[in-house]
């Protein structure tokens, strides 16, 4: 699993966040996506890494500006009874 964080400029409201989330869901097979106008980003949990070029292809047509993409391995934080 991977955690991809995309810095996105131009989101002003909840509908903007929804447009970004919909565009990402259409373009990629994701486990979850959460866009935040306040944080100016979208955090995506997915099985495969997403490149900056692929993210530009998904975000640019929406009219918002993709400013950064970071990708890192992601492990779901589970419940551990002993340590």
C-alpha cells in the first residue's frame, strides 16, 4: 500500500474537494481519498504508486493546480495488544 499526498492549489469549498476526489477516483484504483481545501492537498491510499505525471493527467483537466506529489509506503495502523 502507498500513501500519496498531492498538493493542490485553488480549492475554495466543499464542492472543490468533491471535484478533486471524484477526479482521483475516476483516474486511479484507490482505497481512500480525502481532499482538504484547508490543507491544500489530497491524501490518497492506494495499492500502487502514482507518479507526478499520472496525477497531472488526472488533476489538470479539473482546473485546479497540482503543485507537488509525494509517495511513501503506507501501513495501516492496527490494534496491537502486546507492544
